[in-house]
C-alpha cells in the first residue's frame, strides 16, 4: 500500500483546486493581454429546484482565486486560466452543494452572522470592500458564498468526517501497517569516509597506512579532526593521504569488498588498512574506512509512519462516506446523479478573451 497525497474531498472549501494552477511559472501572465473576459452565460444545471449558471460558477471561482492568488487579482490572463482549468469541477461541486444545503435546512443547522463575518475578514482582510472589488465580487455575493461554504464544512463534519475518523481504529492502522511494511522494505544504508594512502612504493604506502591505524588505536579521534591530527603524525608524508568527503550509500550501491569491511565496523570506528586497486590509475591504494552511521533498513518503524497511515485511512474513509452521503441525499430529494459536463455541448467554452 502506498501512502498517496491527500484525496481531494468533496467541497473542501474549494481551496485545493488551486494546486492545478502553476500561475507563478507562467511568463505569459505578465505580458500585455486583452482586458476583458467574455462570459458565455447560460444555465448549466438544475438541482433540487436550484438553477446553476455560468455566472454562479464564476463567482464561486472568484473567491477561490482571490483566496489563493491575491497577487494576481488584477491579472485577466491569470483569472482566465484559472476559470478554464477549474470551471467543470466547481460546477459539479455546486450541484452536490445544493443537496447538502437542503439537508442542512432540514436539519436546521445553526450559523451566526458572526461566523460568516469572521471568515470574510480572514479571506479579504480588514479592507473588505476594496478587496472584494479587486476580486470582482459584491459584498452580498461573497457573504452568501462563504456562508454556504461554512454550512458545507459543518455538514460534512457531522455527516461524513465523524464516521470516517471512527473507522481509523488502532486495529485498522496496525493491519494497514503490516501491509505497508511488506511493500516498503528499505535497504541498509551506510554513511562513511575513506582515508586513502598513495605512494609509488607499495611498501611505503602500506607503512604510512599502518602508522595511521596505530595512531588511531592509541588516540581515537573524530573524523572531523582527523586531517589536523594527520599533519602531526605524518609530517611531510601528509601529501600522500586523502580524507574523503562523507559518502551515504544504499546497500546495492556499495561494492561487495567495501560492504564486507563496513559490516565489521561499529559507528565511530576505523577499519584496519586494506590494499585496493585504484579504478583510475590501476595503482595500489591503501584505505582505512570510518563508519559514521548505519541504518539497518527493513520496514520503517510503526511509530514513524502511523500518523501517515491514519491520515490515509481517514482520507479513504471520507471519500467513501462522502459518496455514500451524496447517494442518500439524491435518493432523499429524488435527484438523479449526473455528470454536468457531459450534458453540455462538447465544444462549449464558458470563458474566453474578447
């Protein structure tokens, strides 16, 4: 089981739609462009007696757009791009939203003007009128839309989220972890350094390498201070010694020879010198290995991934509970499930530049 990105749940404040619009990466948004968006207004759908038009969809997108991209509020090309990318998803959400609103009305869900005013200020700041004008919205349009969003969130919490959260039980998380552990076995990983000694005379190189090892046995030093200590120990011979940068390699990235050496070490220890052939010059190189750390691999610990697994299970449950909730609402209000986009002409484009 993979842990995917969070599922886009029904009407989650519409904010997640913004992830599909890489506005800042589009240089065309900063060029001189026509200044008006043409709206091909028409009825898009009717649900539970409520007519939804292109303008209704646009006004909802205006709030989402301003919430996520206030810096592009006056950019016509940016707004058009957002409209064209997201209108059909927002339309489908508005259709489902009407059913939830009807359920909330039957339930007599409490909501105060203070709740709506607080969220208005969070989105549009203290200078609400000015920022509403930048967003292309009237006060009443924004008020009614935000009021609807709050109702939707609360209804989903009552009808969906509480049931979904109850399904992510400790037993369910443990069962999911066992499957996750089977599918996500991590290889061993070594973090280490190599101290290489080179000399045209093999015997001299071996002697220097052994001298370093003997000094390390008498005076263990951290790898960070080894270079300074080598200068004291070796004098003129220091030029023949090189301390590598830190290597971090998975098990399949380490040669069998080096793996055998590293496997004998504990973190913080140096190996005995070993003669190896240089790949570049084919000459003999004497190397000591220093093990900084070793991750034994295997399945990630339960505590490391349990929250991620719980979130995944909750998301899956929310997705299923939402679908079930909407089906119950359609049956209750006598509404057929439709894909609004499929009911429109294939070449229909609600937004374009004049």
